[in-house]
């Protein structure tokens, strides 16, 4: 079974998790990169990022170097923005047209996943959801502990779906 970890990371938290998850189960990585991303300095990052979420914007992504449709298991990660997934994922969901895949979801946050994972499931109807996880501030709080938990989650996911 071919495995792919798809993720968007703004400040590196989700990227840290995605890399550890992929390494733990031998999955390929696909980083979603926005052509013109929000600037990550000061309060304005919350204003511009929140605006994108509220307006349901779909920022232009750089070309993908892997085709998600070629994979059987897709693990998708995002930071939590304004109580949901980052706008780059909205673009990905509308362009990838995933159906009939095994899907696992994860997010990184500093205050709880809120409705992030449920909103991702709505966008990905027609797939089989096998697991989900959320991780608190990986770069700020217990980095080693959080990456260990992410790796363990990936390994248990791998065993659970009997790869």
C-alpha cells in the first residue's frame, strides 16, 4: 500500500509532525506551498490568516511534485487557523478530487483542534477515515514528547489498517 503525508505548515509545527509521521511508516511527503503566503510576523498574521479562513479563500499553490491519487493511504496535516484548517488545504481539497482513499487526519494547535478535523472530513466525503490526532504546540511544548507521540500514532495507524 502506497502512503503519502500531505501537509501545510506555517511556522514549522505541522512540518515537524509530518516529517516524523512519514519517517515512522515509510511514507512519501507532499508539502503544500502557497505562491504568496501570509507574512508570519506579529499580530497581522492572525488578521490576514483569519480573513482567508472567513472568506473561504483558496490561495494558489505551487505545483505538486506528487499525485495524491496514486496513493492508497493519505495522511493530511494542518495547523489550526480560526478554529479550522488552513486555506492551503481548501485549495488542495478542491483540486485533488480524492475519493475511495483511506485517510487519516492530524493538526497542530495552541488552543485545541476546535472543528478542524470535522471540517476536513466534510471536505473529504467519499473517503474512509481511519484515524485522527491533534498535537499541542510541537515546537514550543515538549518537542521530543510530541514527536514521539506523532510517531507512535503513525505506527499504530499503520498496524490498524493492516499494511
